[in-house]
């Protein structure tokens, strides 16, 4: 006799809130069957926990979050969908000089289509910036000039607290200390809800206070080669009011040795010397939340510079002093409202911009034989308004965005001092109006979302005007194979608008052999992106494909004794890739992260160009010691090749009561070098750059937390919480 048994499964939903009914984001949960743990994870930023495909039966759910008592729930799954509604956690008192840190998420997690990085869990990047965090993140490449690529694309939109910045992405990332970051979210295939700009979205969420009471953190750091900083975070929360402030002053420096070889016309030049790149951000930020209303304001100085002293030999000889500085004030204000299904806000930001680039060449007797200076200045500002409605099934909204900037450029030649000889001014604006909708629907284990976005863009620079009306569809499908395994498929259409400096129809002299000129007739680059993946709590596997049209490439040519850099829409490209990552954590004692990313690019322009490469990244922590390793294989560029590079970083964390001491050693074995080649039919250039060694930082952190005691229950240890399972 044949008996067929169908296993019945159900889904569980709940929302974790505090005693006032406010969501507690990123709490940790574990699911137990009898005494065996079968599942674990983290709720989303709104406190939601959704567990699919549980077999019918009785379970225990354990929920934890810092500053709250552990909650144990007994749940019976006896139907297809079980909803517990809102589950409240009770605050527990934390006495002065006592801290109990529990339920810390892993360094990297994968949540609802986002890759989430928590810098505080990575010892080796604690004393660095957001750029250093991304440099050690799977699937992210940061080259020697701090240009960021994710899955082969530099078309990245940077958000800070869900809002864009008017700084260039690399400049903005270098202004943010890692110790002020709560998490970084990387969205590799955004839906129609997001602005269409950017194949990839990087969203940096800064730390604010959540728990009832007050807390603050102060940290200082000092390192070799002019690296130092001081950061202060303070937060207080009472009833509906939450206030968070931060103040910081930092200097980040990267010192290296550089060698460059250039061959063009009848000249061969060999240049070598010291090269220093630095960032000097400081400022303050205020976050204020009262019920459904929120305000965020910031006033920051941003600054970036390069300084080099070199000697050139070959068919010519000269000594070069190069000094580049750019910076100004970057301030912003945001007013928002978020209640029930409505989210609306207005955002304003303004940035001042002052740039000075100076080059002086001297002969063997220190007589000036050539010198020039470029200065650029001007403000830029952005005003945005958004309205969104989202009831978790249907979402729609509007975005209006107005951006304008002015750029004044003056050129100087050296004749017993710098004398101006030419100048130009450019005015730029871009206006975008957008409408979107998305629709979500679940069919048992299958979840689907479709979306469509419409954007109208008006652009103008120095009387060159263009208009675009575009539709951007998106599709997101996911299927739960089991409690632990999920597959998904995503598609989206995206756009990359040219940066204003690429459009300026004027020549800018970079040095005595190099010029740059913009192209006001550039068209946007459009991309179709597909992604398929499999993920569970240990393994993540991705495959992706992107086809881009109107590809914008920087072309280098030789004309009138100058190397000319200019942008063009050169054709279309295809990008194929796959990524494998794994993570494993064993309590406080062991943590491993590893990834390998393989990709191939085909560029179709006048000639077909192919490039295949890969990168490997790993990190292992044993107790208090962390070792990180990065390997980037050789890869082709449009006019050359970037050679392989690899390095190892070491981090040590020593906690004592409320203090944490961190020791970081970058490039431990002195292996980091950046080698590149560029060539065309009439010129050749190679560059080699290596980091000065040793690069060491010391970081001291003091944390204080004083949460309000609302009950007198005895704080139980974790082992007691699980008693009787």
C-alpha cells in the first residue's frame, strides 16, 4: 500500500517595536524547533520579520536588540499565514560604565535585494573613510585615483541618508569617517522606485540614536604619514523626541612613490618622485525626529588635495612641483514627514567650490623654465521634493529635482610670477520631473514586483540645450526554495547623465603636455541590467549581464605637442559577470568573509575590445585579530591595461569596559603597487605607484550608554534566556 504525505508549510510575519510602538530596526532573531536552532537573521529597518516555509508545528522565536530585554515567543504554525502583529520589547537599564553588546550583525549581510555592510564590525577599516570600507567590500573596485567601480560600472549614484550629494562620489566618500557610519547599502539592480540615474546605488546611513535615554561616543585616531582625527557622536531620546548630533575633524593621507614613462612624438620622458594625496573633512550634523516629523541639517567643510615633487629625465630634464587643492563649504537641510503609507520631504543643499592647480618646472639650477596655474570657483545647489505612497502592495510617487552650478576658470602663465592670460565661465542646470509606480504580489513561495518610471530631463550648459523623455521599467522576482534558500531574478533600465565638467566646451590645461576639453553634445548612456542569484545564510551566488548604449569613454589623442583628453559616445558595451561570496560566523570567536568576482567586458566602437578579469577578497577574524586580503587581477581598459595588485591588512581590537583600542596595519607585507599602461598609435604611457610603508593607525574609542530603566526585572544572561528549550 502506497501512502503519500504532503508536508504542510506556513509563513510567519511580525513587527518589532519599542514600548511606544515605534519600530526597532535591525534586531536579531533566532528560530528554534524543540532545542535546535533552525534559522536566524535580522529584521529590516522598519522592524519587520517575515519567515517563509515553516513546517506546521510549534516553534520558539528569540528576539534581541541592544538596550532591550530578550523576548521569547511561543508560536504555533497551523495555517498558511500566521501574523503576530506588533511585538514589543521592553527597555532594560544599562548602568554607567556597563555595557552588554548583544546581537551584533555580521560585517556583510544580504537583505531584500541589498548588500549591507556594517563598518563597525570590520576592525581593519575602523580608522578610515567610507572609501576604505568599499575598497574591502566584495564586488567593489577602487583604483589608484579613488575611482569606484561596482560590477564594472562607474555609473554609481551615492546617497547619504537616502538623499543624494552634490559632491563627486569619490570626494564624498572620502569626507565620511567610517566610525560615523551605521551601515552602507549597495543596491545592484534598483527598481523603478529609485531615480533612474546610476546602474548601482550606494546608500550610506549615518549613526543616530534609537533607544530611549542618552548615549555618546568619542574616538580619536593617529597614524603615520599625517593621519589623525577626532569624532564625537551624541544622542538623546525621550518620548517622541530623538536628537542626534555629530562633530568631526579629520585628516586622511595617502603617501606613495610614483614613476611614469611617456613616449610621444620624438620624446621619451621618465618621471619619478613622491606623491601625496590627502583629504581634510570637518563639520557638524544634527538629526531631530519628533513623531512623524524629521529634520536633518549639516554644515561641513570638504577638502581634497594632491602634492608631488618629481624629477623628469630623458630627452628633456626638469624638476616639477605640483600642488592641487580643491574644497569649500557643503551644507544641507531636510524636512520630512513619514506616517502610515505617506512619505514626503523637501531637501536643499548648496556647495561652494574653489580649486587651485599649480605646476612649476625648474632646471638643474632651480631656475623656473615653465609654470602655469588654473583656478576654478563657483557654487552649485540642489532643491528636491518627493512624495511617496506605499502600502506594501502598491507604491507610487513624484520627484522634482533642480540642480544648477556656475564655474569660473582663469588661466595663468609664469613670468616672474603668475599672470592671467585667459578665462571662461560656464553655467549649468538640470531639471528632472519623475513619476513612478510599483506593484507587489505574492503567490505562496513566489514574490513579484513590477514597476515603471517616467522621467523628463532638461539640461543646459553655456547655451547648449537638450531634453529627454524616458521610461524605465523594472521587474523583480524571488522564489523561496526552502526556509534557508532563495533564488531571484531582476531586470531594470537605467541612465547615466554626463557630469557637468564633461560638457564644458573649453580647454583646461592640466600640465605642459596635457589638456582636457569637454563635449556639450554628449548624450546620456542607457543600460539594460539583468541579475539572477541564489542566496542563503552562508552562500551567495550571482550572475549578471548589462548592455549599455551611447557609452561615454575618455579618448586620448596627440595634437600640437599636447595629449588631449576628451569624452565621446563611442558605441555600446556588454558586461558579463558572476560573483560568489560566503560568510560564516561562530559567536564572538570566529568570523569569515570571502568572495570572488569574475567579469568580462566587450566594447563595440570603431574596434571591438574585450577584457576579462576577476578579484578576490577575504577577511578572517579570530577572537580580537582580523586579517584582510585583496587581489585584483589584470584588466584591460579602453586604451590600455591595469596590472594586477594585491595587499594584506591587519587589525587588532582590544576592548576594556567602555573603551575600545584598535591597531591597524595597512599593506602589511609591502605588496601594494598600482601599475597601468595606456597606448595609442602615436603615444605610450606607463605608471607605477607604490604605497609608502609602514602605514599604521591607532584608534581609541569610548562609548557611553545610559538607557532608561522602565521595569525592575532582573537582566537575564543569554544562557538563562534559552533555559528549557
